[in-house]
């Protein structure tokens, strides 16, 4: 994840959410469960039971893989051979310590759309960067793809809120147009789903101006703030126009992925349920930033994980599928809290942070889509059963 001023900072104790008239500044307590009792926020808005709607499941896209200075840095983080098992599927391995990554090639987006849709994903959540940024290339390719109708999309308001003043009007208007695109993901009677995430602080002045312009355009989005402590976050951000909270990711210094999952389910999910705040469950696929520890990226120099000795183990496809299944059960069990009927997965393609669903590159150069196959059995169980029923029976001996 790349932000203008900072990225996700795990393992910072004593999380505190600080508000001003222009920014929401936050400390990241993502590496450990909260250690204090949060104040009671405003009650969740009433809504029809979630079981009356089909749950929608999306995945975060951090598109650092299409060229430019950021791609050059992640080529260095993933260059060493010990990290080649998490390379994007379209990577060229030059030698044991050198890779070339170009996700902008013709056909890459179309294959990823097919894989995501076939696995049962409903939407991608694109982090927003300025139109001219190489980080916006994938969103442009998606919007121009003839296959885009196979999977919807939504936005995570991000670096576009921090552009220089002279660029802001154009980026504000671009954001509004994106919300009006065909295939934009909606919830709760056709409300555009809009997330907002900042690893350090959120420009509230820009967010409020954008909200007003969106309302003037006749839209009524469902705004979801991605923070670190659902109860505390909601008690602070709901007054600024956010309808729900969620999370981007969670760091951990535990050695097992299963321990990371327990932290997510306790510190995030149960935190929201206990406080009865409207929440979009986040499902993690991992957190292992050793590639960035070994070869630091420019935007995360000096971060605390550089001193971290232990990271969670790599998730198996089955572990990810099991975690997702629990999230869908949470949605059914707590329809008032999970009122949007939505789930967000970290992430589609945060390869060097350790969180991905998208195919990786096998040693023979073929794509490994085992994680997508595993979640397809959760999101499309009828098709899995149909395939099993039509399979040729084994010969009896």
C-alpha cells in the first residue's frame, strides 16, 4: 500500500484517533487487539435483514504493477529468489535476484477480470490516485475493457484527496464521474459504495467538499471509513458523514496466519458487533512485509515493521476460504451491524505486503490460481456441486 505521507504502520501501541476541522489523524493499532474499552457510538441505521440480499464480496486493488517509479521499487522488493513464490503471474524472471513486472500488457486485465468473476467476486475496490499517476493505469484499463461487465468496481478515496490545490477540482470532478460509471457497485437500494482510507490522516475539508458535490450531482453514496478500531472509529467519523466503518488490513507479529485471522475476527469483527456499529467485514489474506524490510520502499522508510522479527506464515488457500466463510456467516448473523451486506478482502494484489488473491507465478511460469479456486467453492457452491455431480465416476476394481 502506498500513501502520500505514509502507509499502514503495524504494531503501534496505544492507538488514538485525533480529529481536527480539516483532517482525521490516526495512529495504527493494527498489530494488536484494542486494550481499552471504546465509548458507545451512535446506533447503526436500521435496514432490511442481510439474509434478504445476496452478500457482495470485493477485493482491494493496489495497482503498483503497471510501470513507473513505484513498479521499479516493488521489482526490487520481490527480486530476491526467496520471494518469487509471491510474484504476480505476469512477471518475467530475469535471474535469481532480478524480475521485470509489467501488468499493463495487452490481455492482462481481461484475464484478471475472468479469474475474479469466475471465483465469484462481485467487485474490485480501486484505491484512487491522480489521473496522471501510473497507479491509475489499471483502473483505466478496467474501464476500457470489453469484459468489465463481468465484475463491478468501486472506489477507495485515497491519494486523490491529497493532490495540490490546482489539481483538486479536476480530481474531484473525475471522482464524481467515476461514481456514475456503469457497473459501479451499489448497496442498500442503489447507493454507490465508497470507501475512504488514509494510513495517516484524511483530508476532511476535501472529503466534505466532495460529498457536497456528489450530493449536488444527485447521488447518495454509502460512505465507509477504513480504520483500525471499528467502535472508536465510528464514534468519531460518523459525525463527518460516514455511514459505516471497515478496515484496510491488519498487521501482526504472530508466527501463524491462523493467529492473524483470530486477531482480525476479535479486534475488528467482534469489536464492531459488541459496539453495534455499522461495519463492512474485512477478510485478510496475509501480512508479511519481509520483502519491504529487506529492500525498503521510499514511502515506508523508518517504519516499525523494519525491526519486526516475526511475520505471519503464508496462508493456505483453504485457510483463506475458511476465513471468508466466517465473514459471510457474520453478515448473516448480524444484519444490523453488517447492514450493507458487503465484505471487503485484503487484497487482490498486495503481493509484497503479503496479501493477495490474484494468481502468482509458478516456477514453470504458469499462473497459480489456487486461492481463487478455494474462494470459488465458498462463493459459488452450487457450481462446485454441479461439477462434482457431473464428474466421471472413478472405475471400480
